[in-house]
């Protein structure tokens, strides 16, 4: 009975967190559930093993065997005990097969879900706020000076439990910090960054234009779920997520988490031309996940993402669909390594490097436009420990598609030539065919 009461209280508490949208805390708690669920299951098994033999024992009531009425009472008690024991045993089996075993086996997926939803985020910063962006120390100083707390339930209570890495950083959203900085400056307080380096900002960077900012633990912020999670159906946020009348929704949930964090300023301009005749087959046959069993779900996945991303255009819906299909066909270990390498994001270091070498705004925009193509190709060719997205090869393919002749001096710089050689060496002929298919 105590176990039943504790279980009801625990599940009610988790349901309360979900209704209040405390998703960062909820997902962090879920990392411990597969380990904790085995404790009550083991306790119930032990209880049945101890109680069963005692009920079967004939010692109970042995002194009363000479009294007929007592024999009937003892038999009735024993029979009732058998019924209770049977009910407990059936309840234990239901608990084990419906909750304990599935939850214990979902530990790796729950860790992937945590990383997919809480990794570094790419956020558009309005021109009004962009001049207040500084380096990691500046973010910490602003947070300490202004004392901004989390404004949205999604990131609240994110420090109740220690993170896996033991890291404790800034809880507030960077946009909220920048808004507070502007408000403080309006009132006469001087809250300006000490550094002129805008850490995490993709080029081109200008004080009078919106800036695309990649932020997360690398800038001193604490891990937290993307606020995009509030638009995801509850059935996709369970430890056994489902969609479309009971289909497995794990890949769909991971895709929503990844895409909620990496859109950039103009997601409707991202390129993904896999709908062309013959391209899909080429893309499937040249990825390391071949023979791609999940390809049979393409129409189902597309219908799901079309309902969510239709305003961003067909190319975006296609990219979301193919990302989900790749995730469904990729091992959990490989997905985790891919996420650990931040391979879902446009290469910020390369962006800054080509900008410093003299790339124009048009060149930088073309690199951005190809970032989802580079993301899909990187997952389709990923190997453990690889931290290289094929962004230059995708850029070359985009130039060819658009009829642009590459004459810029930055393209012939030694560092860029070396990077292109590395990309070619990693992708090989199959990887190049993937780029050809998607561009």
C-alpha cells in the first residue's frame, strides 16, 4: 500500500511539472527515472517471495484443527490470501511490462532527448540589443549586476538538481539579459560589455542589424530546454513518445528538439532540394544508414512536419522530414556523438574565419543557406569523433546551382584549401553524391 501511495504521489508530481511547463526540470528528472523504477519493482518481487511461502504454510491455525468452525475460518483466510497474492502478482507483472522494463530500457533515449532539447541554441537578437553583446565574462557580469531571473516556466527550477557535468551557470535567457541591459541604460545605468568581441555571434555583425547568436554552456549559460517545446504535443514528450495514432515518435521528438535550436535568422531561405526526381534514392543509397528501413515512413513524417513548419516553406519541411528519417535509422550511440560535437549547428568558427579572410555578406549568406544541407550530409556520413561539417563543399555546390563563379580571394586562402581537402577526405565519393542529391 505504501508503494502504491508513493507511486501515485510521484507520478502526480511529474504530471504537475508538465502542466506547469517546467520542462527543463522534468527532463532532468527523467534521466534518473530508469534507475529509480527498478527499486520498487525489486521491492515488490522480494515482498511476494517472502509473503508467498508464509501463506502456503500449514502451521497457521494448526492448534485449532480440532475445532470445525475454526478450520473453516482458517481456510477462508488462506483462500482470501491466495486471491490477494494473485492480484498482487498480476499487478506486479503489469507494472513490470508496462512501466518498469520499458522505462529502464529507455535510458539512452531519455539522455538523447535531454541533449536534443537542451543543447546550444541559435537566437536572433534585435538590432536594439546587439550592441550589448560581449564575451563570456560580459554575460556573467550582466547576469550578476542585473540579477535577472528566468522569465519562462520552461527554464525555471533548472538548478534544483546538479547537471551531469556539475556545471552551474547563468539561468536567464540571453534575450532577457539584453532587454534588462537596455532598460538599465535607459535609466542611466552603464551596463555595457567590456569586450568588443561578440562571442557566439555569426557574421556579419552590425550594431544596426539583427544578429544571430549561438549561446549555451560555452558562453556560461546553464543547460535548459528550448522554449519551442511548448508547441510540441504531449504524446511526443513521454518516455515512449507516439504520434499519428500510436506510431513510434522518438525520432520526431528529437527532430523537434534539434530544429527548435538551430534555425537562424531566415529559416525559409535554407536549401534542401531532395524533392527533385531521383534525388531521394541517391540520398538514401549513399548514407551510412543504408538500406534505410525508416524510408517507408517518409509520408507519415512529412505530414507531421508539414502541419508544424508549412509557413517556412517546402524545403524546410523536407529537411525536417529527412532529419527525422536519418535519426530513426541511426544508432543511439552515433546520434549522441553527433550531438556532442554540435554537428546540428552551422560551423561558427568557419563563419568567423571566412569573414576575417574577406568573405562578403552574400558569401556568408550562402554559407548559412546551405547549413541544413550540411547538417543532413554530416549525419548521413558521421563517424565517431568526427567534428567536421562539409560546409565548404555545400557552398561550392550552391554556387554551381546558382551559376555563381567563385573568384573571391578568401576561397583560395591556405586555411580554406586545407579545410576543403579535409572535407573531401572525410566524405569520399558517397558523401559527394549526398551533396549532389540535396543541392
